[in-house]
C-alpha cells in the first residue's frame, strides 16, 4: 500500500513502497531491496567473510549491485566463523 507524505506546502506526495517476498536461509522475509547489494545493507552484512547464493547460484560480491532480486528468490547467506 502506498504511503503518503506531505511537503511544507501541505501538498501530498505519494511514495510507493515496493516490497517483495523472498526466502533467506529457509525463512520467509519481505524486503524493499531491489538488488543484492541493497539487501546486504538492509541485513547489515559484514564487508568480509560472507558468501551469497540466489536460487543455488553463487554471486560474487563484485556483482551484488548488478544482481536484481526477484519475487520468491531463494537466498542462502553463509557467514565465515573463526574458531574450532
């Protein structure tokens, strides 16, 4: 549903809220992200030690900004952990 905001003149400005449903690590989630880079920011993923696959295809970090998200995408996020 669109949100409505007002500017200083009292005029209404319609702001569209685009939400898509994806699955992240087998959990249903809604996101406003349009691409993988936006999703990483939304999820506050660390800059290093993260691997992401969409629909069983690994996506190199350098391609995240150009990788559009699609409704129903199955996303797997793996974070590296130190220790033993």
